[in-house]
């Protein structure tokens, strides 16, 4: 079978069909299938990787892959290639390369940690946990490996292991203190909501709170039981969906002293922030040129569109400050997690953005232009939009959400967690 795969990719490359060749290469070389490649075929796949990287105008990666192809039993060459593949956005392929590297070097902290990094980026937390579990001696002498063991146990839904590993995390520097703090916060949040949320393989909202400290307002009903479990894959957003999220946000902040709403730079953020300010009945304040937007409610449309230049202002949760993002990505880490987010998505199109439409009669695809109106006009329409249909709310589990809010809200001041990609609840994603 491996020989047939090699022949197929070689033929695709020879025909110039690089995209199909890469898809075939990825299906064979990526984790977990790639870790079982035979020694005889492995160099051929490195050669294909080098050639495709060169064709895709990635000369540095092509050179590194070529070096590994010429010397496939060199741990240094394989480690360098794995590291480069993580940077190139191919962590699942990197994991297979680093797995082979680990087999050559044994109990190496550097290689184990890089392999775990690749598996985390590929959302293979259970595999990362299993590898760390197999290296007990390494964990005993490495704070980083023990931290990664505790963290990946949580991401794999094994909180009992996280609690045990936490006991041996003795911080001795600001960096290790911050890592210890991440584990402490996860365990403390799990303790806070014990008994009110199941924290099983379907409890997306509960795990979102435990891992990030944030509240998830809405769960997608599409494929809720299988395979999405509350996350969206591709979503063409709607004004009623945004309005439903804002109404739930307003209920959370009711009774809190919210003097104003802030919107970071960006038209999408401004639209939602204007609607939030009008709904709550407070002014929309100008985003500060310096300093921190607090006290107040910071409103984003999409967390992924938060300008990097503004990020540092929001790492610390200030007293009387709430960070809300209508939408947050779930397939890649974000530097901070919102205190409240409406939904989790992989790909998102705002309702006022340019989009593709399908003619119901001819099934032809056409482009719909972006809404050119001012932000204030769209915000007014948003607030006047119809209610979200009941079928879109079918997975929201209001009683369970209310119990979680009673235990976990409001959030205390402190450092905001990262928004971790994936987690113990699986969801299908597209490449």
C-alpha cells in the first residue's frame, strides 16, 4: 500500500497537479498515519515534501526537507524539519517527523516538547498526553514536561491527572510561575463548577469555562450530537444571531455598574458595540489612544480581528471591565479568551460583508456586495431584527447555562487565559 501511495504522489507531481499531490502527501505523512511509515518509504516522502515546498515558493522549507531527505536518520535534520513545519502551519506532518526523531534520540526533553507542541497545534491532545505519560523519568526532571503533562491531561478531559501533576509543579521563576498559574486556574475553575456541569465529552460550555474562564452563550444546533457538539465549522452569520447574543450579554451585565461601551478599531467591532451600547443604555466611548479601556464593556465582533496593537491592553482583566466577543475561533489558539463570547467558529462571514449567494432556480453562484451603510445604520437594523428561529436555539440548554453562570459569574480581576484551540469535546473541522 505504501508503494502505491508513493507511485500515486510521484505521478501527480509529474503531471503538475501540486494541490492533489499535497493532499495525498498530507493524508499519508500527517499524524497519526504518518508515524507508521516504513523505513524504506520514509525518505521518498521527504523528497516529495521538498519538491512541493519548492514549487510552493517556500525555498527555506524546501532546503530543510532536502537535507532530511538526504540524511533521513539524522535526528538534527528531522528536528529542524519538524520545527520548520510547525512554523509553516503543518503541525500534523511535523508530528510524524518529530515522532521519528524521538525514536532515534530517546528521552530528549527538546524533542518531546517539540513533538507535543506539534500535536497540540494539530488538536491531538490525547496523543500528546499519552507521549508525556510514557516519559515519566523525563517529567520527573523537567518542569516544562510536567507542566505539559498537566495541561494536556486537562485538554484531554483527564482532570484527575491534572490535579495529581499540579502537586509537583514547583515554580522557581516568573516563567514557571505563570505556567503553574495556568494549571491552578484550570483546577480552581473546575472546583467552582463541580456538580453543576458534567465536564464530559459533550459538555462544550462547561469545558470552555474551565479551560478559559469565559462563558459561552450559544451552542450550534447543527450536528450537536455528532459531529460538531456545539461549535460551528463554516458560518454565514446573521443579524438575529448577533442580537440574540447581545440580549444574553445584557442579562449578564444587568445590575453591574457599566458606565460605557468601548469598541476597538474596526468597522465590524463598531457595529456590534453600537448595538450593545444602545441595548444596555450606556454611551459608546471613544477607544483610548493610551491606557486601558476600563471600567466598561469592551465589545468585539470577532476575537480574531482584534488588532494586535491593542492586545496588551486586554491581557489583564481590570476591575469593572468585561470583554465580550460575539464570535471566537476554535481551531487555533488566541492570545486571550473573552470573558463572554456568543459562539465558536472555524470560518465566519459577517452578515454585512460581501458573500457568495446561490440562485435557487439555477444553482449558479454569484457574489453579493458588502453592505455600504454606516455602522450606526446597521446597528439599528441589528437591534430591530427578528428573533432567532427556535431551531437555531435548540442546543442552548438554558437551565445548564443558568447553573454555570450562578457558580462562575462574575469573573474576578486577573490575567485572562489564552483561548485554547479544541479541547476535550471533539468537533469536525475542514482543512
